[in-house]
């Protein structure tokens, strides 16, 4: 099997995922106290200040994403080192030296 | 062969840098739109903290994509036992856990204002936590696996664990709970500016998910190939076992 086949399959799955994730109807007439719609308001007085919560949430999101990108970058750099080391190890062994 | 592997990884990284750049630009736009352009929602929805919604929901969506990739890779691995499928499953699980963590951190911060508490044992919250723990277990099991048996077990865990995903998705319909349900099939749950901001955010997260998934899977595949080649070189007598770094 071609090593890129799973990745192509993943791309297809990703495309299929794009539509239904957002849809999914939720028309429950007895929804009670759940929030069914977000309406814009102007000049509202906040009983509990939400600014700090928003900043904390977005900082956490960016921190987690940045951390994961840094983790991937470190993995990529380590992989390059491993490939280079393997090449060096093989180059060091001249054909005549094989046991 | 060794040179080709390295070159492929480097070429992929260059191509992916462009995609990552576009994703980053869209992410910056989504951030600006969410924090500055989109209006503040009513107090019952959390007021200012409702703005968390624009990154919270797309993160949940990327979590589903990650789980989907992990399940696809796991099924492929169980069927064919190749490192490509295993790499895809590993990348998907990592992505699912990272984005589920974002959901589980940002959600309670929003809930603190909207519900008055950080955490409630609401069906959606509880099932999301359960799903996240299953994929954390998968990653722990996968990272400690030393042979095919453990990898097969991890793959089976991922496939069975994914059964919780429809439960997460439909939990608000099945058991009600407190979780908001504004994205309906008929639309109308969001003001137009809010809908546009959410759309840009979805686009940014989709591109970012595709980029991260591809790069991470390629790296995992590269790691597996290097390990296989080193083992092969040792078995052919081209390297000593002690040469293993």
C-alpha cells in the first residue's frame, strides 16, 4: 500500500465531515431554560464582568494551539535528525567492513 | 531511499507552510471579528462571554474531525497493519485531545458567567469529558506500545471509544440539559454578524485542522519508516544494534 493512501483517505473523510458537523437540528419545543438564540444587545450592563473570562479563554486557546504547533515542530526537527543520523551511520560503514 | 524520505518530509513542510500561513491569517481575522466586530449577546447567553462561542464551537468540530481520522486510521490499521494507517490514527487522536481540551477549558469559562458555575454535570459536558479521556487513554496506550498487539488493542479502543461521539452530539436532544442549542437546521439562532464570524472561524479551524493532521501524520509515518529502516539495516548487517541512537 502506498504510504500516502491513508492521508488521501483522511482528506476525503475531512471533506465529508465539513457539512454535517454544523447542521444537526435541535428543534426541541420543550427546551426549557436552554438558550436557543443569541441576540445582539447594545449598552447592556453586565452583572458579572465577563471580560476577564473571555481573555482567559482566548489566551488558553492560543496557548494550547501554540503548544501543539511547537510540539509538532519539535517532532519534525527530531525526525530530520534521525534521518541524518541514519544516513551518517550507513555512510560510516564502508561496503568492505560488513561482517 | 533515505534521501528520498528526508526530501519528502522537507517538501511537505514547505507546501504546508503556505497552507498554515492562510490558516493563520484566517485565524487572526476570526479573532478580530469575534472580539471586536461581532455584537455582544444577551445576558442570559453569557453577555460578553458569549464571544467564547466563536472558538469553542469550531474546536468541538475539529475534535470530531480528529476522532474521525483516528477511527479511520484505526480501522485501516486493524485491516492492513500498516504504519500509514497507524500514523493517521495517532495524528487524529492527538488532534482530538488537543481540541477537546480547548472545548473543556473554554466552555467552563463561558459557563461561569452564563450558568453561574464553571462546571455542571450536564449530559454534553459529561459525555465530552468521557470522550476526551478515552482518547487520552488511546494516546497513552499507543505511546507505550512496543509491538503490534498493543497497537491493535489501542486501535480497537479508538474504534469502540468513538461510539461516544454520536452520544456527545445528540446528548442535548436526548437528555436536554443546560447546554445552548443555537445552531439549528432552520437557522435564525444567531444574528447575521455572529453567523459570519462563526463561518470565518469554522473556515480557519478547518484549514488549521487539515494542515496539522497532514503534517502530524507525515511525521508519525516518517518516524515509523526510520525505525523500520534501522531495523532492516541491522538485520542486513549494515548497522550494529549499538548504532541505534
